[in-house]
């Protein structure tokens, strides 16, 4: 009996074709999920059931879209699907995959993939990525690993994966941990496993929240931080190195941390922010003493996703200790 895998399509480069306007060669989302699956050889023995979920470039997806997607995936698992595949644009895969990972507490694999080249380009990578993703989602080898990104035959944990190139077909990497494994002759081969999982089941409906993300830069005087006051429910700061900020920004950060949760992550995208090595104004010790929260190994965009989920699932005035504990758990699972 064929293994049943639910396939959700969201649009993106993998589904794009030249626009219809005369003389316009710009690619736009056009292909249906069924058309994408029909172009993939080698799916024998797997019942890939297509669900046309969205038809958008991934830059236009919202957190609400992915929360709704997670619920739809859960319904398929409840009906007996062995795994799920999400096909979308690559621009936001690292964020959507991490959000799905936080929301999915079950054992079934959820695999996200896409393409760097449109179907009209020479060497289009979409069919190979879809085949590998469906094979991965159908395999019991990947159960209990949460959400994964399968790209160019590599298997990445959602918590660590990043898009590291604008055009390469090997754009996805896991700088802090490396890939978990790869597909070999259609079979997942794991080389390592994550130290654990962290999930946050989301209440329905979630509370609407707005989370900001500010990247600090050389000579920053904190003007954007001062402008953020009163505009967000939570804030993530992409700090230098191991968690450092210009001394001039510390007063603004301290003021914000007294009003809303403020998380600091490293803008380097690899490694953890520290907790006690440096003690100068704007160091990690200084930030923690002023009420900021460490993101650990989480990069800034993933820290923003986690903070959004935590605040959206909590009541007004949620305790700070719970947010700190969640970041400690999610931000320090391996690396």
C-alpha cells in the first residue's frame, strides 16, 4: 500500500513562469501544485496528495498564513498522513520552517523545500528537490525530528538552517550545526540528530502581536531604538559578535526592556551569544543586567519568530520568567 504524504503548495520560484504581459519576461507564480508534482519522475510507491494552499512569492507570506498551514497539516496527520511536504519560495524558508517546527509537536516529519531556478531555466532544480522532499517525508527514519528543510539532497534541521546565497542551487546551509544528513538513492541517511526539540502549541486564535527586528551597525546612536518605543509588543536586536551593542544605544535598550521583552541575538548568524565573558558598557553582561533576554544560538530572524509565538500564545502581562525559560530551552539545543 503506498505511503500517503500530504503536499502543500504555497507558490514561489519553483512555481513561477514568465508573466503574461507583452514583452514582460519577469517570472510570477503561475503553476499549480498538481503541475509541479506531475513534472517529478520517481514518485512511484508514494501517494502524494496535493493541497493548493497559497499562490504567493514567499516574501508576501504572513505568520498567520503559516499558523493556518500548520493547522491544515495537523488535520492531514490526524487523518493518517505519514508525513507532509511544504513547497514554497526560498526567500523565507528559514522562518516558515522554524515556525512550523515550533508549532508541530507530533512525530510525523514536515519537510519544506523549494527551488532556486524557475521551471523555465536550464537546470531547474525544482523537480529534484520535490522528489527528495517527498521521499524524506515518507520515511520513518525522519520521525520525531520536527520540521526539516530538504534542499539539494541535504537534510537540515529547521532550527539551524539559513539561506546563505541569493542564486546558488546549494543556497541552504546550517552554519552552527551542519546538515543532519542527505538523501542517497532516494533514502534519507542521517549523520547526526539534534539534541532535542522545543515546541510551543499555539492557542487558537492567537493574540495579535507585532515584533520588531532592528540590526545594529557601526556608529549606531540608537535612533531606531528610540523610534521603536510604543510601537511593538516585543523586539529583537541583531547585535555585534557574541552579543555586543554600541554604548550609545544602551540607554534606549534599557528603556525598551523595561516596557516590552527585548531579545538580543548575534547578527553573525553562527554561534551563540555569550553571557559572562565581557563586562564593558554594551557587552552581553551589561545587556542581561539591564533586562534584555539572550537568544542563545538562535539567529535574529528565528528569535523574532519564537518571540512572536510566545507573546501570541500568552495572555496580557505574561511573566518574563517564562519567556526567558523558553529562549533558554530553544536557543541552547545543540549548536
